[in-house]
C-alpha cells in the first residue's frame, strides 16, 4: 500500500505537475505571438492523455488480470512506456534562444499581438493582488465546470428520464458524458486561441459572464427543451476547459516569461481547491434533495444557483485585475523581449 | 541533432501519440448518437 501511495500518489503526482507545466511554459516561448493557441494545444493534449490512458489501462488489466500480480504488471508496463515517451520528450523539447522570434507570416496573426508583462519572479507574483484575483477566477470557473462534469450522467438521467428502455437511458447518459468531454477538449483550443485576438480579460468576461447566464438558463428552462439543454451544457463545458487553457497566457501577460511556469504551478492550487469544491457543492446538495424526495431537475436548482453566484464573484475579480507595475529591481533582469509596462497594459484587455 | 533526424522523430512521435489520441476521440464520438436515439 505504501508503495502505491508514495509511487503512484506522491512521485506520480509530482511528475504529473512537472509534465503539465513544462511544455506549457516552453510552448509559450516558441509562440510569443500566439501564446493562447500554444497553451490551448498543450492543455488539450494533457486532457487527451486520459483518452489514451483510460482504455489502455483497462485493456492491460484485462490482459494481466485485476489481481495483485496483474495490477503490479500493469503498473510496470505503464511505467516503462511512460519512461520511453518522456525520454522522447527530452530529446524533442527545446527552449528557444533568448532572441528567437517565429519566422511566420505575421499578416495571418492578430494585428496587435499582446505583449508579455514585466518579468516577475514567482515570489514577487504571489505578493500581488493580480495573482490572487486570478486565483479566484480560475478556482470558481473550474468549480462551475466540475459542477456539471462530476455528476453528468445522473444529471442527464434526472433531466430526461424517459427512454425506450433502461439500457437506452444508460447509453444516452454515456453519450452525454462523451459529448461533454469533447466540448471540454475542443474548448481548450478554440477559446484559448481566440484569446490571442480578443484579449485574455475579454475572454474571461465571456467564460464567466456568459457562463453565469447559461447556468441561469438551466435553472429556468429545466428540461423544457433537450436541444437547448445540450447546447447550454456544451458551451459551459467548453468554457471550463478554456478557463484553465487560457490562464497560462494570462499569467504571461501579467508577469512576463521569467518564471511563468513556477507561477503557473502556484496558481494551479486553485484548480486543486476547485476539484474538491465543485463535487462537494453539487453532490452534497443533490444528495440532500434526493433524501428529501425531490425528483427531476429541481435536485440541481440550488447547486446551479451557487454556480451562478461563484461565476459572478469571479467576474468581478477579473474586472479588478490590472497589470502590475515593474519594480526597479526587476527591470534589471528583464530581457530585451520583455515589453514595457505601458505596452503590457494594452496587452491585458 | 540534425534537422532531418529531428523531423523524423517529430513525425514518429506525433503518429505515436496522435493515433491512440484519435482512437480515443473516436470512442467518444461513437457514444454521442445514443443521446438522440430516444
């Protein structure tokens, strides 16, 4: 047991974090004119890992058995394959030279690419209000998305319980979960890429403001229209994925490239918090409503109302975010690519 | 590392990751029609 906790839990968890953050910060440096697109691809790839690992690990357990020996062999095979993949990453992934700029046709890109913010260290960044405002934004945006994702199949069954057979209902609920997974995945690329043109702050206005409105639609419309319900859930889940795909580029706009990976790592504590907060809100309230004998969409009315409130709080926090002024001491370590404070103010819209 | 070797590695690794990834996407896509079947 201790080997599972230490190896898979602690060491595997640390590896997961390093594997998540390193390509994100590296890709932003390769695509300084399109950091949102770069992070969108990287973070969609992270989510795509589940598409591969989940069926693959199930298949391995079928081959080797689900007993103690079979599970140990499954872990061993997965460890060896992951080692090969990560080694390949070491061979392929490179940081660009300090003065490097992409040799792309810039006419195809945004006319006014958003400049990076003044360079800040991680310790300096976490002392700014901007960091903590963004922490709340990310935490509540993720909480709102997990609220649906965590309980997707039961939500679908409660909203649309009529089906030709119990099997058909189970298949439809599985289809709903699959559809949300796809929306979550593609939202990461589409909306994060759009942030390069529209600006990070504006995109979060959409994720949070429109997200709150869509939750209201779920509360008011209930199960009156299945197409409307599906469309609303698709957009909400695309905003969930987009929220954490866009945030590294937002950090780069605020705190520059200097330690953007380390700052991103600290910001991801918001995601961990949301991972607990979202399911607790939805499950606790839904279980309470079920115990009270309430059926159908009314089981989720209060959960969704709380999500609306959280999204509105996050929207206010997003409005309060301003690009920090570069301290004199930091100016000495800024490289020539770093924009001035004046241009970076324009960058965060 | 030469450019040719780098390109070769990039193509191989893209296929190595891309094929199972697309299979995973396909597995999700085939479940979606059941949503509209009742």
